[in-house]
């Protein structure tokens, strides 16, 4: 029996016209989409007038919340002055120049050049092409494989989805392509072995990386890509010392480290960049999302001088640098990027994140005690609440019972938009959230967890 209310007119138009990303298509018509109409601050409102705290900043991106007038003004002004231009064929325009300058200023390592894309996926796709281009330029045509990690998320284009280490991005899509290798996920709670300390776990997975490189041949491996805190794999914070140990292995074999800052960047972890919070030293960087506070699409790849010089040499040999996107460096996105960084700086958003991080941490630690919660992990203002069938043994729920998505629906009922990643509920509120709003978000989460516990018990999902 269908217990859902009938779809409204706009919900019907939605299911008749749209193919929704990351949505169980077979259930959409039954459950109906939540159609969002407007947003203000950390709140969004659906077409029925219901208010939600947007606890995910949309897709980890709207860090300044909704309805930020300074961004709206910057966008309007740019649209009036120059609504479109590009950087192909040696054309330039000030918004792209200014944003590249700002990125160089705030970069965590010395950066020489910035290449703009339209998205995070395109940035990571570009990273792979650039690593290949560089090694061709350096006369190392065999050095082309890229190492990623299980549970990584790097996007959905053919290459970036191949780098992604999640089964549903590969199954049914004929992916990953070759040249991509996946090493261990640095998640101690899930993958630590019986009796193993966190330090032993780290040493084991670093050794496993080293073994993989030896097995494949160091002269066949160009790069490793990593998000400092893994986001869409379930907000996984690697153990202390992990990145320093990984970097030592990579350096030994002349393998570059691509830092995917698409979620972590621009203050989310309490520093400008996740790599600074996690002790990671990147070679190149991908950025997107909070770069424009999500008010327009934009991605970026940042590279150091020596790597740039290799492109220059190769371009001289071939005749040009044959890569670029029509909307890479779109003036609207770049003007918004410049303004967003200015706001992050003048309002000290990173200081605000640091001030709220202990409040976030204390509430996450409280959530961790809930009987349904196996682990509540966090860094800065991002967190993941992993739901388990058995807290003592960490036994997960049967994936077929769809506990995560059901809990996310319950939470929506309580006015909290959070994201289910399998059975992990992710939190990533706008960085401008106030302490009172953050408290309210966690109160709604706790109410949802209480309902979820009753639902799980009624459905008999915790029995073996
Ligand atoms: N890299 C990371 C770490 C991401 O989280 C995402 C998206 O969530 C991407 C890359 C892909 O970005 P986009 O969706 O803009 O293509």
C-alpha cells in the first residue's frame, strides 16, 4: 500500500521531466521529490512552505548560505560588464586574472599557474591529463597510472568517476578505466583489524601503498590523488601521521600528490585548506564548490612552477596547449570567486569555523553515544554519523534495508536536510551558521535519531 501523500503539481512536473542525479529512480515517483523554492541564510523552504536547515550547504558548497547580497551584487555587476568571455587563444579578462592571483596568494604551497574548469570533476579530469602531459614532456611515457583510494570521491566524468572509489560509481558504468589503481581507505574504525592500534593500522596501509607501487612498477605511476578529509565516501578523517608517511613513499618514487580540495577548501576544516589541517603537502591542487560559495559553477587546478615549465616545453614541441573548456574561467564564476574569498577574509569566516568547531565536536560526541551510532567523526564543520545494527560489534545494517536514506527522510520531516552516504549521515552546514542555529540543527538530528531508533526496532532491523 502506498502511504505517501499524492504528489503536488510541481512534484509531478518534476518526475515527468527530470532525470535526477544520485537518486533511486525506481522510488522517485512513489516518494516524490522535495522541491526547494527559496533560501535565506542557513534555511531553505520547499514549495509547500516547509522550512529546513540546509545542514549540507547543498552539496558541501554553499558555505556562505543563501541570499548573500554581496555575492548577488558582484554577479549582477559582472553580468552587466562582461557576461561571457573565455581564455582560449591567449584571450584574457580581469575576473579570471584576479581570482588566479588571489588563489596564488592563499595557496598552501607555492603555486605558479591556475587553470580554470567548470566543475570539480573537470578539475580532477584535467589533473590526470596534466600528469600524463607532464610525463610525456619529461620523456617518461610509461609513467601514467594514477593511484586513488577506496571510498574516495573525485567526481563523475569517465576519468574522475574512475578515480572515485565507490561501487555505485563503477557498477553498471563500465568503470574504472585502466591506468587507475585503488589503495586502502584510511578509515580506522571500519578497516582497523582486531587488536590493531591506529598507528599500526596507518603503518599497515602505508606499507600496502608501497607494495602496490613496487608491484606495478614505480616508473608506471604518475600520481596519487587524495581528499585530505574524504567527503562523499562518508566524512573519513585519516589518522595523524598518515599523509606524512604517504608523502615519503610517493617522493621516493617521484610520484606527485594531487590534493583534491573540492570539499575541504576555503575554510571548511578550520584552515584555508584541508591539507593544512591534516598535515598533507600537495604537489598540485583541485578546487571548486566553496570557491564561489556555490553561487556559480567553477573549478580550478593549481600547479607549481616546475610542472608549469614542463607544459611550456611540451607546448613548444606540439605547437599549443590543447586543453580547455568553453566555460572554464567564466567571468561570472570568477567574479563570484573573488568576492567569496574577499568575504571569507573580511568576515574572518575561518575564525568563525574555528570558534564553532568545538561546539560541533561536543554535539557529535554526544550523538556518538546514541545506540544506533557506531562512530561520529568530524573535522572543522564537517561530520559523519555512521549508523550500525550493533554498536558493540560495529555490524552494519543490511544495505538492502536502506536505513541511511530512510533516516535522511525522517530528518527532513524534522526540518534538517542532511545527506545519507550509505548508512552514514553527513553534516556540512554553511560556515556562516550561528551557534544557536547549529544547536537547533543538532536538536533536530537527535529528534530524528530517536524516531529512527523506533522505526528500526519496529522493522526488526537490528536482529541478526
Ligand atoms: N572532488 C570532490 C572531493 C568532491 O566532493 C566532488 C563533488 O562532490 C567532486 C570532486 C566533483 O565535483 P563536481 O560535482 O563539481 O564535478
